[in-house]
């Protein structure tokens, strides 16, 4: 599983809608589908505003910090 930041709204397989800018935990297959659909950016940069996302290793990250599954 991997946390990704959504670039646009997305409804998961359970019917839960997630808003753009929200971080979600997805598996590799879902990540690939989201990247193909442009729902998440590929790599660290590529956000709609051209800025890098400060994820779990950045200094502004306030989300989960555990690295254990």
C-alpha cells in the first residue's frame, strides 16, 4: 500500500468519494489506474500547479509516519 495525494476527486471501489488534495492509501494496481486516469501525478512533481508534493519525508507532512505495514 502507498499513500498518494489526489489531483482530482475520486470515488473508490467502496463508493467513498475522496476530494482533490486528499491523501489516500491505495494498492499498486489502484495506483496504476489512478495514474493512467490522471487522478494522481506521476513522481514527486507534476501537480496541477507545478509544485512538488511534500509527502511523508517532507518537513510539512502531518499525515501517518509509520513505515511498517
